[in-house]
C-alpha cells in the first residue's frame, strides 16, 4: 500500500506550523528596543505560550491543552526533534497504511491526552506545586513508537530501507534515560529547598516561571543587539541584573516531560496488547 499518508503529514504540518508561529513571536521579542517594548511583547508571547501548556489543576474548559502541549515543540534539543519527527513520519506512515488514517489519529490523539494527564498527576504527586506543568511533550509519539516496535518489530521504516522500525525507539530511550537522571537530581534539590512535600504556593510558582521567561527574553535581546553591532538598551540591562539577583534565590522544579514519555511507553504497550 503506497498511499500518501495524509494523516501523518497533517499532524506533522500542524506541529510545525505551531512551532514556527511561536518562533516568529519570539523573534519579535528579541528585536525589542526598550524595556517597555520588551515587557509588552513578552506578555503577549507568554499568554500565547500558556495556551499550549497544561498545568495542574486542569479545568474542564482547558481539556484541549492536554493535546496542544504536545503540538507545540519549542526549546527542545535538535536531536530529540529529529527523533520525534522520525517516529511520526516513519512509524505513523506504517500504522496509517496498515490500519488506516482514523486508527492512527485515534492512537496518537488518545495516547497524547492520556500520557499528558498521567504525567501531570504523577509530577504533582512528587513536586506538589500547583503551577508546574507540561509543554513540548512527546507521549503520543512515544506510544506510537512502542506500538510499532511491539506489533511490527522487523518491518522496515520505509520500503527498500533496511532499518527496522523498532530502531526508531533507540534515540528516544537514550534521551529519556538522561531526562530521568536530570529529573531525580532536580527533584532532590527542589525538595531540599522547599521541604519534602514541596510547595503549594501558586503565586510563587507563577512568579518563578515569569522570571525565567523574562531572563531568557533579556538574554535574547542582548544577543540580538550584539549580533547587529548596536548598543544594548540600558533599561533592559538593569532589569536583567535585577532578575538575576532574584533568580539566585530560586530553586526550579524539575521538568515533568519524562513522565509523559514513561506514560507513552506504558500506553503503547497496552495498545499493542489489545
């Protein structure tokens, strides 16, 4: 069956469009010429970014965020982006041609939502913060890869290419081992700083998130001005210094991304066994 895998391509293009839109907004933030302009553009960027992230507790009207949190892929390592794209394009094409587009969309959509919901729940159990959430997760794609690896381990990723589809999971598993080590290390530091039960102060968590975004924006503006050989805005430099002094007192919570991948593997195994 050599039909064009429209479902796989549609998901890939939707994710690419969301990511490029976020990148375009970030470019506008980088080109700010004053502190007032930077803060205004950063506020707009943060609001749009929040629409593609899922936080605890998730309200009923925010259910769509469990899917959008995986649609936008921002701030990830290029190697992980390539491995996830390979899972979608090669693994998705295989599943779509064998089972149909409806089955592929149902598999990826359902496992994406469930893996993000499971990751939020587990992460909240360990961290305890009401703000820390998820963005740029890969649970649905990991479930797709696990499904292909278990159901069709010896099938080629593409007709005529002698690479088993199960090999697509190798770079993902290596990346997840690194994420798991980082999560355990950051969790230990976070608990030592906030207490064993973590913190439930939502305002402190939100302030920490906004401070991190503001620091990144200040560094981006400074980098942009240096690359253009233009003077750095003094008010931005002053704000950057103030933010760094405040950030020195913060201990960031660990990233919950790894729990989405673990949940995705579990859901992929369950789907393959049905």
